């Protein structure tokens, strides 16, 4: 996989996380019973967003045609792909 392909995955994950932050923040005021859960979820998503932004900054410094697997250790790349796949599927309700 090329760095530019991985960057596209990261961008998509950033977009999804941003949308979920907005959604969770908006739902904080729905009910006093669920406000804490949605507030906590927003904070957690902000942390994930920062992690994704750091990854994007790291990848942007690399050559877009470079082999992305060479940038990470043995299992790190596989785990990164799983993480990005999960972050790109944040469509369901998760308090």
C-alpha cells in the first residue's frame, strides 16, 4: 500500500470522527440521563481525532509513492489498518 492510499484512509477516518463529535456534542443536551455518556464520548472522540491528526502529519511528510508498510514495525501496520477500518465505520450509536 502506498502512503497516499493510507492518507486517504486517514482523511476518511478524520471526517467520520469529526461528524461523530458534532453528533455526540449535539446530543449532550437531549436528556439529563444521557448527557454524561455523550459528553464522555465527545471527549474520547477528540482524543482519537488528535491521534489521527498526528498520524496524518507524519504521513504527509513522506513521499506519497513510498511503501507505507515500510514505515511501521511488524504488526503495527496491520493494527493501524484495523484501527482505521474501525474509525471509518463510526456510524452506529456508541455512548
